[in-house]
């Protein structure tokens, strides 16, 4: 994912320091201060995984998670972070650390928070948008949500906030709808960027909604071709794009995106729960990381989600001068 220059330099220094140590290291902390949400998307694995969505961290526990985990990027997700009481305290504390914050939201409450937060180059609102109006409202099971989200995006951009979107493509998603969304967000809205990833097949998700690897590769080849022609702001690194389109294989790097939720430190990844640990260090020591990813665990065979494979792409980008130059050129464009 692209960041402002200052953040890019910060993250680059962190990666260089960690590479010299020769150990596994996280790039992103996936932080879920609450599992509560004000909508119920039909493709949400959280609804299926947890019997109750009432569990939540305290403000102090949430901030401490970013102290324990050295990742320079914190994705505050959930649940819906903007229903978490004290979210403004959490964001302020993490900006002081300093962390680069991706605050993920369905945008139902975003407008009312635009006077609570102040624009900052290290704070990005990441708005859930699964296509244009019809498909987005269907996936979210919330008529009218697309219009609410787009209006909130426009108002946030007008106030000077960084805003990107996060889109999951499902089996029923038409590529033409995704491309039209990318055109609209790039040309009409002036979005800072778009995360787009395939709906993944694993135990918590209805297989009728999701795709096999072959199926998502077909869709992403069409998306990539259009992005190349039109210059839409797709926030996927070149290596991750290669992976999504079937042009190269990547091992998953589940330790690249560490997850903390109200129950503890979750392993091995944002999607799978094979253990809950009391501390970040206990998670690192308690999970046999080499047992996961395509070819190692059957649940991982069709996964292409960015939480595991974008870190793998980032690690691969520092493996050679050629890949480093290619990634740097992508970072500096657009």
C-alpha cells in the first residue's frame, strides 16, 4: 500500500532494521478494539466465528497493543471502530508513537467524526465499498449504504482527510462493476487509493459467495489490464498484483499482519484462529508459522487476501535489486 513520503521513509527504515536481524517481523497490526458492528454484511466471517459481538478491549488495552507490537502500520478494524467508545483517544495516542493508522469503517458514523479527528498524513480512513450502489448495498445487506458512504467520503476529502477504500470481490461480483467503481472513485472523487482483494474460501465463509484461486485470477487479470490502461489508483504492490493474476506464486506471511482482538493475540492470522495468546511475544513463540499458507494448510489453498500476501510481497520486494527498484518506482508514481 502507498503512503505519504514521510511514512514511506519511516516504514523503509523499519524494514531495513528488521531485515538485518534476520527474524520474522510484522508490518501491520490488525487491531480489533471491538467486535460490535452496526451492519451485518452477508460475507462477514466475524458474525460466523463469534457467538457474541459484545466483547471489546479497553482504551488502555488497545493502546498497549500498539506498544507491544512494533509494526509501523496499525489497521484499526473490527467490528466497526467508530462505535468503539474512546476511539479518538486511541488514534491520538498512536499518532504520537508514531504509527501510521488505517481506520477501517463502513462510514455510517464517519461524518459525525470529521470534527472529532484532525487531518494527518499518517491517518487514513479506509471505507468499506464493495462495488457500485447495487452490489455494495446487497453485500452489506443495507439499502442506501452506498450513498451514505460516498457522501461521507466526499466530505472527508473536502476537509483534507486521506481516504481510501477496501473492496472484497465475491463470486457474484461483476468485474465491470468493480472497474466502474475504480473509475468513479479515481476520476470523480479523487480517492487516495483502493484496496481490492478476493473473497476467500475458508471455514467461516459460505463457499457459494467466494472464489477458487483460478476464479479470482481471471477477474484480477481483467482488473489489472484496465488499471494499466486507465491509471486507476489500485493500492496493490506490483508483486501482489502478479500473485493475484496468477503470474507468480507467493508463500503466505501470516506474521506480517498480526491480529489483536478482545480475546487476545490471535494466531495464525486475521482469518484463522488456531490459538489465542495473552501477549504479542507469546503469539510469536506459540504459533508454528511454517504450517500455514498454500500447500501447507488446506484452509489456505484459495486465500489471496492482502493481510497475508501483501506482507509476503513486501518481503519479496527486498530480496533483489530488481524487485526493490520495481517496488520503489511503483511507490513514487500516482
